[in-house]
C-alpha cells in the first residue's frame, strides 16, 4: 500500500479489537501457504508440521496461565469459549444442581448463555457491583447455595476495564465446591493470570484483543483437583478430544500462541507505558468540570479509560470526535434503538450520564502525541457542546 491521501482517525478502541502485530502476522503466514496441512492428518509431513505448530501454540498458552497443554481447547473466540464453559458445565452437572452465579456487568457472551439456561429451568443469580465496578465478596459468599454448580466472573471488564479479585473469588468457589469460570478475553497476556494460585477451573480467552487474529480463542478446562466435566456443544470429527469438533485453523492458532507469547514477554513494560498514557489522557480531560471516571481508579486495565461527561449529548460528542479519534460510546445501538450500557447502569450511573460516556481504549501502537491530540479534541468538543446548550436555554 502507498500513503493514504486523507488522515484517518486515531485508533483508540482497543477494547473492541486490536490490529494484528506484524510479528504475529509473520508467524502465521507460512501456515497459509507453505505448510497447509491438517493437524489431524497423521500419515504425512504436512500434517505433522501443522500438528507441531498447534502443539507449540497450545504449550505457549498453557505456560502463560500455569496450565498444562492438555487443558487447552481451541475455539473460534471468547464467545464460543464462554458458551462451551457455561452450557457445557450446566449440562454435565445438572444432576448436582441448577444454580449458577454471575455478575450484572458481564459481557453479553456470558449473560446470554446464562439467560438461555434460565429458559431451560436453571436458576441464575446476577450479582450487582459496587459503584467502582467491583463485586462485593460478602455478597458473593451469601449467594452460594448447596446446588450452586458454577460461578462465572470476568477477569477484566470490556467497557470500564475493572479487574475483579480472581484469587479471592477462586478461594470462595473452592470452599463452596462450585466451579469457577472466568472470561479473560480482555485480560490474557495483559495482567498476570495463574489458574493454580487463583483456583480457576475454566478460562475463556481470545486472540483479537491482544494483537492476534480475529476468529480464534481457547478455553482452559481444569483436568485435576477437580477434573472438570464438560458436555460438548459442537459435534463432528471429534477434534480437541471430542470437546470441540472442527478442523483446527493452524494459522489462527499459531497467531493466538504468538500473540499471547509476545504479550507475556512484554507485559510489564507495555502495561507501564499504557498506564502512563491513560493517566496523561485523564489528567487533561479531568481539567473539565463535570467529568466522571467510570470504574475503580487503580484496579483496572492499564489502557482503558471510561469517562462520563455531564451536560452533553452522547451522540453529539461521538460525532464531534469522529474525525480525530475512533472511540466507543457508553451505549449500544441495536436496530436503531440506543440503550445506555448495562455496565454503566450497574455502577449506578443515570441513563443520561451513561449515554454521555466514552470508552478510550489505548493500545500498543498509540503515541503520546496522539493522546494529546485526542485530549484536546475532547476538551474542545465538550466545551462547544456545553456552550451551545447554554445558548439554547438562554433563548428558550
Ligand atoms: C471481546 C470479548 C468477548 C467476545 O470475544 P470474541 O472472541 O469476539 O467472541 C467476550 N468477552 C469479553 C470480556 C470481551 O471483551
């Protein structure tokens, strides 16, 4: 490609998805062309090469979370991993109980499988969160019942970046003999994750939030102490030890492995840099009156900043930023209906404030100059919208 004629907005939506790191792409490319084998073909070199590449990625992912390679099952992403974990456990443990605990601020890829299970007769508890987005451990403790089979609490929130206390939750689950699943789509390779010390039994991950390709993820399923039972949700050729049929996509799997490996190797440095960028952005934006940080100020993803702006229209704010920064709003548009984010409402934000919120997702390739440029545009846009509103009220 040659140079682009017009300047494109700065990409600040890394909680939605990330670009593929060039190093990840380079690792993937040979598996599209030179090494096209099916990892399940055990009668020739092409199959063996592909199988070796898959094995290497599986090991990299297992190592990153202190699991063993046999506990890693490749899926199409975190949505599928969440579905397999939640529905798979529900189906396998139905004789033991029908009660599942989750949280109001979970991603829809957890909430919707839970609602589906409710329609089948399962009992769901949706825990509220505190104003900082963290769950109250005493409320979790009180929610356990004798028939609780599963607790699903995300590692890092995709809208506000808040990090839930996984080790404490894991300990409570163990004490109450319920399995612990965590959706770590936003957390993998960004924060330390250890399925042993955190007593995690199932963990969903995805590549495209951590500079890997879209369409690939994995589910960790504990094999010992306890050995988690899971009912397959896809039936076919019996790949992934019968738990997830379908030809393994070698290039994507190689990409996931490489992305996790890189994220882990550069974790400390990168998170420090992202944290500084986030603070740089917040320091400038918070010179405005009537701005509120959403989520716990420290216990959060380094690159994620979610801010509510009083006295402005959310859609107008997005429009004002559009040419400068690609960011995300605190509302979801589905079929022409704009609904405030369920996460911000769960924090206790009013619908109007929730609607006037922006998620800034800073990533690996953003520069300090870009952060300053976005901050200036945010300040200018908010001031312009507020003064036009003042003018409106003066004339009416
Ligand atoms: C992105 C995301 C998902 C969905 O992951 P896919 O791989 O796109 O299916 C699930 N949970 C969280 C927290 C996410 O951020």
